[in-house]
C-alpha cells in the first residue's frame, strides 16, 4: 500500500472514531465537571440541564468527560445517554420547560405533584418550595466537610 493511501485511510479512521464518540446529556438542573472522580472534588466547569458532554473514559460510577474546554469527571446520576427534546433553557414550542422534562424523565411532573398535594393537604408544600430554592456554594460545602471531619466517598 502506498504511503499516501495509508495516510488517507488513517485520517478516515480517525474521523470515524471521533464522529462515533459517545456523548451524554446532563439531566440535572445544575451540576459540575469535577477535577477528580469523587463528590465535592474541585469544580472545573459548571454544566446545566441539556448540556452535551463527550465521554472520554469511565471509572466506576463516574464518566470522564470533555466539555466547555475542560476535561473532568461527572457522576453517572447526573447524565444520560438519551436526549429529550425541549429547546433551549426556557420553554419549548410545546410549552414544556427543561426542568419539567427533567422531572418527567424521573417520573415526576406537574400532574403528579398536584396529585400529591390533593392527597396530602396537611403537608406544608410552601416549605418544600423554599428548600428547593436554597443553594449552597461550593466553598461553603467544602468548609462544612472539612470542619465536620467528614470522609468523602
């Protein structure tokens, strides 16, 4: 085989491998690409629902991924290989938000929530809504772990 032919075949092979690279979609509202395959490892980049990540490796329950110009790790619970159609971060043409699609994929949607509210009128859903709005920063969480002497998995 001539050197030029080998070179062309190699280029085609590399292009095919790259085109077939596995990708996963983020299925949580917010998440992070971390520097190590462990929870609470330093964050390299933030990712949001629907972001596509290229898988470059695996280690236990963790995917090594590439996205937003960085390589790092994301837990399998935050991603899924199939994707859902909800355009953009807001509402899609069908009137469904990305958050609703994510929750519906987990078996929870506005109708299910309404059913819970009707069946359990004595529960304080206002407090649940407040808790859902709480956000703890990475630095605060890291301090909590260190001060509490917690051992990370």
